[in-house]
C-alpha cells in the first residue's frame, strides 16, 4: 500500500509539473526591425534596426494565452531636409526604447497564434546623425536629438508560428498611438521579425 501511495503521489506530481510546463513558458527572443515614423510631415524613410529581450507566456486554455515581453529595441528613421545654406541634409534618428508589450494570443491551430495587444515604451537613448555634402566633401555630425518624449504607447498585431516544440518565429507590426516628439505629429512604427526559444 505504501508503494502504491508513493507511486500515485509521483504520478500526480509529474502530471502537475507537465501541466505547469504546458501552461507557463518563458525565454529569450531576438529579431530584426524595420522602423519608421508615420503620420509625419516631411520626407521620412525607414531604417533597419534590431531588438532583443525576454518573453513569458501563460496559457489559460488551449486557445488563449497572455504573453508579456521585456524588449530592448533600436528604433528611429531617416529624415531629409534643406538647411539655410540650401544644403540637403540626411538625418538618421537613433531612438532606443525598452518596450513592454502585453500580447493576447489566440491559437488558430496548435502551431499558429494571432497576437494582439498594447505596448508601453520607455525611451532610453536619442541621438541624431546628420550627413551632408559641401563643395564635394561629405560631412557627418552626431548630436543630441531634442524633444523626444520619454514615454511611448503603441498597439501591436502579428502572428507567432511554432516551428518546433521549443522554437518559434514571430511577425508583428506595432503602431505608435502617441506622438514621438514634443513638437510634431510623428509617431513610431515598427515592423519586426523575431525568433525565440521556450523554456
């Protein structure tokens, strides 16, 4: 009887551990971003950037889960303008954020989920690199980018596909809903492709 009781307890503990492992996962993710500004006045274009961070996922059911993330993301864009000397200047805005998206996930099939949710971003770095030509010479200067808001809010929509038991790929677009600068209408936009590993 004692052996049977111990065996049953081991089975219950193993089942509970398996269920907990199924319900809660976490791990790292890394990706490539195409970042830009939308709702902008001026000649803006996007730039390739990167992201890296951690995610957690809790499965409420087989269909629904919630997945908060903590991600460092290099963002920004390019802007062309004419100075008072009639010189064309290309400015690259480097704006790095700690982003905290909270994605609600609906699993269409076990391998594929549709992801949607809000994102809070905290700006941790903002510089501008200006490039221009004068009398055939190319010049470059990096300076502080003024007027960047410290807090950014956005909404993300994307897909996650589990290519293996513990590995997934993710595509997402996050649209900023608040202005990126104190003055101006520009809002952040971020199209991203990432890969992650589940523990």
